[in-house]
C-alpha cells in the first residue's frame, strides 16, 4: 500500500518523533536551503534533476518532503509517488508553517 499524504507542521513534528529514521528532503533551491532548513534535511531541488536525485533512494522507508510554502512539495510528492515510493509525506505550508508551529530551523 502506498501512502502519499500532505500533513500539517504539527503532524510532521509527531511523525519525526515517531519515525526517527525518516529521511527529510528539502526540495527548494540550494540558496533557499542554505538560508534555513529543518534539522537533518537533505537538499534535492525539485527545479533541477529531482528525478535523478531521488533515483538512487530506497523506495520503502518513510520520507518527509517540504518546500517554502507547499506548492513545490506537492509536485515532489506526486513525482515520488509515480517513482514508486511507498511512504511519502508533504509538509503542508512548507517551512513557513513549520516555523509558525515552533519547529527548529538551522540557519
């Protein structure tokens, strides 16, 4: 069964707690990523070679993806679903919602 779901920042925080091995992917540009990111996130920009970037990833473990406000994350969620990933969560509202909810950001 495939789980492709957009979740709230609060749900994302609980998810990270419940699944400590989750991979967090920031799909924003390198410049945006360097300006501030969720701790532990890796950068695979949706705008350039996203399919190649996710190509070597294991399809089975859980992933949390996010962008700035949710739009690019939604596109990445669809792309990862089409690529056969089994458990992917998109942070609705992106890192902006994460910060509003009190989530930590590395700058």
